[in-house]
C-alpha cells in the first residue's frame, strides 16, 4: 500500500474479503488478483508483483483521464 501512495499519491482502501483473497480494484475494475491453486496458496504464493500493480493502476488512471 505504501508503494501505491508513494508512486501515485492515491490513498488505498483495504476491505476485508475471504481468507486468502487479494484483489486490487480501481473505479470498480479489477486490476490484479491473487492467482494460483489451493496448494500454492497454502505456501503463501500467488500474490501479484507489487511493482506491476502500481504500473497497472497508473495505466488505468491514464486510460480513465485521457488528455
């Protein structure tokens, strides 16, 4: 969350979900989600790369606000 605030000056909002759920939304659009199957999740894997999430949020912002 600090990366998002630092790079995009957006204040992220955290909402509880189901156990192991990790989804990133921007303006109602799902930007990133936790992948993998039951086994990989048991080992804590499947989370999206945080730098990639920041890039996707920046792209979504640019696409939503064309100049």
